[in-house]
C-alpha cells in the first residue's frame, strides 16, 4: 500500500463529489446522487486506510539508527609472536 492507493482514493473522492453535486439524473428505483455518495464514502475510507497503512509500514526512520563510532568497522592489529 502506498502512493498509488492514495491517488486512486483521491480520484474516487473527486468522481464521487462530481456525481453527487453535478448529476441530476434520477433513474427508476435509484438516484445518481446516491451512487455519488457511495463513491465519496468509499474514496474517503480508502484514503484514510491507505494513509494509515502507508504511515505505519514505512519502517525505521533515520533517527532510530545508531550514531557514532559503533557504526564504523573497527580494524584490529593482530601481532604474532613476541
């Protein structure tokens, strides 16, 4: 989950709001504004879920990495004999 899912959810919200407020067609047994409201709700919930999942699954940040000389390799001088 990441940026493509967030973008798809944003597009779904835009389509839902356009259908909800701009469309005036009323078919037999359903209203097109109801379809727009469903798209709007699905897009908003998908956007929230994708954002939360993206934020949680990012992994450790740079501030959690150990700093200082412990991150460098230590070279040892080995002497044989006396």
